[in-house]
């Protein structure tokens, strides 16, 4: 049995949304009439493993609990599925959550497109899940493997064994072969630490041998949670604190990357550019601008190499964390919380508009972007309309039959959008003005202080001479 094909109406909805999204990105709109193409859900933070570098608070937060709220949340999600290219679900360990099965069934009930993608530690992929992943609308599965040898892997993925995970990956491959399906595609994720970075070449070999088509290398995040839970580990493993290791990682990456780029469709990188540049290295060979984590955005790139003049994520992505926080990018600060407002409202809420506007102006850090991974973008304002494709500007068709309430609503929605955008643009200008004013005041105060010092010393001289 091959993967089911999507119906025509469904494809038209998806296509129309993608074209609208593309034109809004190139026109640098902050209020979006297009819906997100990529929805990321961190269902919970509970996990069957105990990885020392895990940055999540293990407090039991779960988007599907309590059950009644979980059901309502699932209903809200249903309205977004027709527009999505990807529904990315992760945990903790997603296959350990009771409600995940229902989400899979919801998706299968409304669409035949393979839009489900999961991130998993790979330990719970039994034969039943392996078959489901091939039969149901899964597009990809990312398996976290933070070592190139069983020993290092077991040390960092506490509670798991590398052979077990690779055997589970093989189950999926077996079902793909059996059902003659190209999906789900398998990719892998490697978190870079001091104790595992020398194994990157082995890891890449291993990923290649086990059928992974893409790999991602990302520097570890040490935050309040893992630094408190594992203070010694955090101190020992944070590569940025050890210039000698950064130099070694730099040389190793330069050596291995060209080879890896031949083996995999894409080698995604995140955090290395900021790390290397901070230590004074030329990081242009990484091509992180093209190979960063920009899901479902290929049509928004403005160069043949696939780079993005303006980071596309807030024009494509909604990401919901296990505590309900809603982000426009998995690396950025939240712009709302689903327990306060519906997801579609947050998508165009004032903080969301402000974030997009600030990013267009190049104020990435002020917009809440990640200083660890994306500081290299700061100050790069985006020029409007660098479209490689002809922009698609949708005009509502209002005929005799369709006039009435829907037409009025469309008109009012258009007005609201313009008002929102104007309001946010004013707010951004006001912030800029306040910043300039502050710096003028600071400079003026420093100037007066210098003058006062000079007057004081001159007076002291006069007094001394007159004595
Ligand atoms: S943090 Fe900001 S610049 Fe970085 S990927 Fe996310 S939206 Fe883009």
C-alpha cells in the first residue's frame, strides 16, 4: 500500500495559502492574512530518558491535560490543519503521551497529506508505531542521537542504548519497504557538547549507514533549568567556555562538512556561526544563513543558494510550548499564551506584529530573537520586495451574490489590518525615537559633566593661585 494522495480541494486551499503567505513575506507585511504553514507543538516535557543537557523543566506541563482542555485544544488545532505543510510534534518524548495517538487520528481524519513530523528519542518506536508512521500521514521523523559511539551516546542519553534506537529506526525502514512508501523520511539531530563533538565524523557515518536523509547539528542550550539541575555538567560541557575546544571544533567542522554535504540532502546547522564568530573565526563556510532551521520556507529564499535576507520563521511558523506559550519561532521569545487567546488571534496580536516589524527593521534582538543562535542577523534590515517570484496579491471577489455580511467582514478585516499595522509602525517609531532621545540625553549629560569638571579644575587653579 502506498501513501494516500491528497484531494484536489485540499491542495487548492494549501496552495492559495502558500501563495498568499509568500506575497505577504515579500511585501514585508506584519499583519498576515495567510495562516501559518508550520505548526510546532511541544506536547509536554515528561520523558522516559534523563538526558543531562535537556533544557526543559520536568514539571509535568502537558498541552493535552487536563483532558477537557486537551480536547478543546485539539478542536482548535483542527481549523489550522488544512493550511499546514508541517505539523511538528515533540516532547519530552512524544510517543510516551497518551493523547498523541488522538492527534494523529485527528490529522488523518481531516487530511490525506503527510504533514505529521515528530521529534523523538527513538526508544519507543515499537512495531505498531513503525507501521502507523508509514500508513498514516507522517512526513518525517527526527531521531535525536548525541554521540557517534554507544558509550558516549549512553552517557548523554541516560536510560537508552544506541543499538536499541538504531534497531527501532530499522523497523520504520522495514515497514517503508514493505508498504513501498518513501515516507516518513528519517533525519537525525545531534546536540554539540564538549564530550561528544569529536565524534561528529562517526555520527555522520552512522547516520548515513542507517538511512537518515538529513542531519542537524546544534550547539547545546544551557539555561537556568539544566544549569541548576546539573551544575557540574553544564560547566564542563559548555563548549563556548573553552577556546581550545572551539578551535578544535572549528577545524573539525571545516574538514567534515564538505563530505557530509555530499552524503545528506541538507546538513542543518544552528549556533555554530555565532559561536565561531564570537571567537574571531570566519564562519562563512557554514552557510548557516541558508542551512539554518527555517522549516517550510524554500519559496521565500531570495538567492540561488537558498539564503533568506529576512528570517522567514515569523511569517510561516506558530510554535506552542508545553506551558501554553506561543512563539513565532521555536528559538524566539513568546508573543502570547494559548490559555489567554486562540492561536489565530495570537498570530496577529500586537506583540506578533511588533516582532515582525522589528525584524524587518533589523532589530532582531529587540524583537525577542535568540542572541545565542541568531545574533549574527542583528542590524540587517530587510529591503522590501526582493521577490524572486511574481507576488500574488489576492483581491477579494465580491459579486452580487456574495455581497452582504461576508463582504462587510472582509472590508472590516482589511481596515483592522491597516490599523494594526499603522499602530505597530507608530509604536516602533516611538521606540526608536525614545532610544535616540535617551542617547542624546546621555551624550548631553556627559558633555555637561565634562564641562563642569573643566570649570571645577579651573576654579581650583584660580583659588590655589590666589592663596
Ligand atoms: S530567533 Fe529570530 S532570527 Fe532566529 S530563527 Fe527565530 S525568528 Fe529567525
